C-alpha cells in the first residue's frame, strides 16, 4: 500500500499507485475544468501532488499547456529570481563493479580507459577549474569498494577544499556517489559536503533490476532508500533525479514526485535539487537501443511540470543538453546549470589523448565558462557562484523555510551579484566583464532593502579593490 511516510521503498514508491495515477491522468487529459482547478492550486506556490501534476503532464489542451509554461517561469522567478547557479562536475574515478547497461563505466566494458585521480591529479584539475572561475563542484565516482572506498572520497574532498590558487577556491563540494551506509553519510557530512546527489535512474522496480543486472546497484530498495540513510546520517540537503529514456517518462515523473513527497512526509524537508538528465551516447552505449526516449517538447513539459509541482527545489540541467535546449528550459524552471564540463576522469588541466578517452557521456554544450556566463547575462540572468547558504548553515529545513517564504531573496540576490563581481574581476574576458558590469548596476536597483543594498554596494567596491568572499 502507498505510504509516503514509510521508509520502505516499495511503499513510498508504490507501483500500483503509479499505475492508478497514470490511468487517472490519461482519463482526465482533456478535462478542462479539472486542469483549471489544478492550475489555480499551483498558482498558490504551495506545490502539487504527484497525481495532480501527472494530469498536467498528460494535458493535451494547448492553451492550458501554455499557461503551465508561463506559470513555471513565474514560479522560478518568485523563488529564485533571475539567478542561475553555476557548477562543474569533477570525475574522480571510473572504476566500477556494477553492470548498468546504460553506462559505459559498467565493469564488462574492457576498452574504455580506466582511470583514478591521485591527490596530485586532483590538485591540478581543481586548480584548472578555479582558473576558469568555478566555486562549486559535483564529485562523481564509479562504485568500486577497492578503487573508490569512502576513505578515498573523503581524502579527495579534503584536498579540494585545501586548494587555494590566486583568488580561486572551491567553496562547496556536492557529492554524487553510490548509495552507502548511514555511517558513511555521517562521514561525508563531517567532511563538509554540500548536497548529496543520487539519481534513481528509474523508479520502475522490474526495469531497474533488468537495467542493473549485476553489482551492488542491482538492489532496488537499498538504492531507493539511500536518501533516507543520508538524512539519518545528518545530510539534510539531498538531490534527486531520474535518467529519462530508460522507462516510460510519465511513470518516472510520478515516481520522482512521490520520492519528493516521501522526503517531505518523513523528514519535513523535500529535495534540495532535482536533476533531469536524458540518456546520451557514450563509448559503447547507443541511446537508440532504449525505446523510451523523449523529444524536446516532451522534455520541456516535464521540466515545467516539476517546477510547478515542487516550486521550492533547485532544478539542474547539465551540458548533456545543447545550448538551444538549455536556453528553452531556463524559461521553464531551471535554476542551476553546469559550464565547461568534462565528463572524463581528468581533462580540465589538459585534454585526454584520443586513445585514453574516459567520458561517461557525450557533452552537447562545449562552450567555455566565459561564453556560458556571457550568454546568461545577455538573456537577463545573473550567473551566481554563491555558496553562502551552505557556509552560513542555511541548509535543510532552515533553507526550505526561507525559500518557501521568499525571504531567501534578501540574501541570494546580493550574494549572487557579489560572486558575479568576483568572477568578472578575476576571470572574465573584457567583453564579458563589460556585459556583467552593466548587469550588476541594473540588478542592484532591484535589491529591496536599502540597508542590504548599501552594504552590498560597499562590498562591490571592496571586491574591485582586491578583497574577496563576502556574503550575507
């Protein structure tokens, strides 16, 4: 039986409940009266249930769909303003003992170059990332208890935080590693990580077990209950995601929202972030062999419906997607993007040789960070390198209460502008700096509090004169 408060994966992600939800959504996809009532509820900015959101996703009324898109963009602005948080992935190791059929890191792949960064390698990679201007990383590693034990991850985090090069520093390390124990999550918390991220890949249990035929990841319940153990280990910012294309997208959408509902019901804190990757070509992986791929229009609708259903969450789109797709999705709820990403183990400090390629997937947006930052600003967005909430203890329910009330804007807007100013002073090309200085001047007028604006203006001058790392 479906029970969002249960800690049993098959009860908070209940297969029969999803099937009933999909049948209900299909039966009401043209029910204008019901759809209007759901949209009216969504306009309250309190979110929707998985069943209500599934009706919107199934909706076939073009005028209502356009209304959804307008609402999704406005909700994103209401909660996060025009800020877009910047980050980059850092792959530590592609050694893996799992047999995942959609990932080139699966252990049967004998021709991909297997690599693991030493601590000296990490110093070089992180220095290169700092020299681009990055302040926030997402650590990635395959699951291998011999090559990638928790001790290696912890040592790597310590190394990353210790690296200071010129004005560069990584101020927040998020971690995307395999499901682990409460004890290990407690160690990650004590190491000072930001968000713990784990993609479910698919919420369909039978499909999940076929897609993960061997290795510890085969255990559906252990994987799906990872966020519960992370919360129990003291990590109160967690990030969800599915890999769209593996299973029917409406099933995944409902399961994803049920997982968010479970975290709210069981811990009082929903997901800090939701990621929406689509399966991409990579080494020995052909995405065309999976018959549940989704087109760009469907993808856009999924993003908009997630934003409406879970208005407080940060939504992430990576360089898996092209510039044009990312540009479209920014208008539908995305609040975090990666820039100048490498999905290989190494590659930031120097390009990989052709015969030593180790990418997890092909990157579709290959622009430099400077190009991405300028592109965002030219569209009126504020590229933000801010990590203040994590460093000031505004995590978990403390962050969510500020976000849901709108009070987070009092901190986030000036913090974003100050970190953008740092980027412009230290890393930007002359053209990007010119665009950015104009943007900061205009956006400072939108800081509501006279007191906060005065402090921020003073700090912007100090940044221009060489000081760094101010935050509200």
